[in-house]
């Protein structure tokens, strides 16, 4: 059952990559990258459980924190770069 869930997570990850490459707006692409990062955390946790390595959960948590911080940083970058193009104030 865990192998089937790992395969399902991999399929969703491929779908997220396709969405990130073909997304109509930058926000759709960022959302797809965030989804890919979240599914990566799930996949690391499932692989850790399959191989009996509970220390993989620590790696998954660190990856989740890095994913969250990087997505917030990218969104802030695009928010401020977009407001500067319009000539608006921060």
C-alpha cells in the first residue's frame, strides 16, 4: 500500500512540473512549484517509512521549512517588482 502511495505521489509531482512549465500566469507556476515541494516532503516521509528510517522525517521537515521560506521570498520578489513597474509606492 505504501508503494502505491509513493507511485501516486510521483504521478502528482509530474503533473505539478507540467503545470509549472505550462502555467498561464506566474502565480500558477509558483503554486505548482509549491505543490511539488509539498509532495516531495510527503515522498521523503513515505520513503523513510518504507525503509524503516525515521530520521528521514527530520529531513522532510527541514525541506518543508526551506520550501515555505523560498516560496514566500519568491512571492515577495514578484510582488515588489510588479509594484515598481507600475510606479506605485511600497
